[in-house]
């Protein structure tokens, strides 16, 4: 499969990096401290900004700033456990610097910490929870990334592993490629196991060598 595109817009967690261990540790500790079921909390956080999750779980508005600061601190502390997902380093280092961006629901400090721990390059354009008024599934982040690259969003490919992220990419007008097992739970028309075998050249993303889970 060959997809014409002028820019690649990557989600971070679950696409470029495996941060699941740190996410589970941080959110489980946060949940237990508030008497919440850790398993239910960790199951709902993927693809969401921490601020949006906290707003759902902390009923008293006045308690939310402290709760948000605590989970952001716990996640940054756990970022050292982050590793690169297969194919991420090879794909990113082979891309022209003006053709890719990362759009994540994490805050800026967390995104940078996870990329550094995984040994991946910092993107030329990084759009985080700090940069948008509305998080995924709103398209704000992907629209901002395409704008920063100077590319029409309809000429981009979004790579996502979460349902909220896939909806955000589609709402921005991009072609969405799902990544990993979680990607099968999205509406993405194509899902690949990981980023191995993906190549971008001359305005085309080539999935011919990828392990395609759904097409």
C-alpha cells in the first residue's frame, strides 16, 4: 500500500514509545491514593490529556489542580522506564526534518522525557497538551502540527494507537493509520503492528514491507 502524503504526524505513546509500564505505575499510585480502582483508571487514560482524565475522576473542581500536578509529577518520574517501539528510530531518522511532527496528549515535559529515555530524536514540531485548548478526540493538535509544518492536513498521515487519537486525526482531515494491537480498536482503515517496514519518500508513505494487521 502506498499513501500519498506530504507530512507524517505521529502520536507518541503507543506509536513511537512504549510508556505503558510508567503509565501503569504512575496512574495506579495516583488512583490508590484517592481510593479509586487502579485497573479502571489505567484503562481509561490512553489517548487523553491528564487534565481531561483528572476532570472525569475528581468531582470537586477545587481539588483538580493539585491532583493534576501530582499525576504529572508521577508520570515524569516514571518516564525513565520508557523504551522505543520497533521501527521508530529507523523511520524518524530517515525522514526530512520538515516532514514530521509529534502530537501527544502528554504535557511538554513528559513528552520530552519519554522521547529522551527512548533514545529518539526530538521532533521538529512537538504539539502537546500544553499547546491546545481541546485535547483528542478534538482535531486541534493535528491541525496545529500540520500548520506548523506548512502542510495541508488533508495531505498528511496520522499514526495513532488510540480511538480518541484516531478520531482526532480523521477530524483533522488526515489519513489515519492505526498502530499496534490497540490500533485494532480504532476506526483506522489500515492498522500496522509497528513502524517497521514503513518508508516515506518522494511524497509517498509506503507500507509494502510493514506487518499489516488490517487493511
